[in-house]
């Protein structure tokens, strides 16, 4: 797997995690502070043969002071998992 593949997968997973945690319910007149680096696992490289790629994120927990989300990057046609990430952030008022 080349650095180019890792950068593309990591960027998609990071963005999905941020969008999930930056929902209006979480950030209404508040700001988020990431707690450490988002944890990411890369399983398979993205190549020209991979085709369309889908990245979905879900909020696992959202409290008054903390939110946790996970993201999955999969090949849209085969459903093969390419990468997974999880991140936690603090919610400051």
C-alpha cells in the first residue's frame, strides 16, 4: 500500500468522523476539541479496480461534554471494507 492510498483513505475517514460529530445538536453555540488522534485501521488499498468508494459515519455516543463517532470506508460495488476509524472529542461550552 502506498502513501497515496493511506492519505486518501485517512482523509475520507477523518472527514466523515468530523461531520458526524459536528452535527447541529452537538455544536449549537459550542466548540469541539479532539481528544488525541482519531484511531484508524487500513485493511485494503484503494486502486483503480476498487471502483466507487463509500464512507459512512455514525455517532456512537453524544453526551453533554463528549461525543464519539466511527466511520467505515467500503468499496461500493463489492462491500469490501477498506478502512475504519473512531474518534472522540470534548464538547466545550
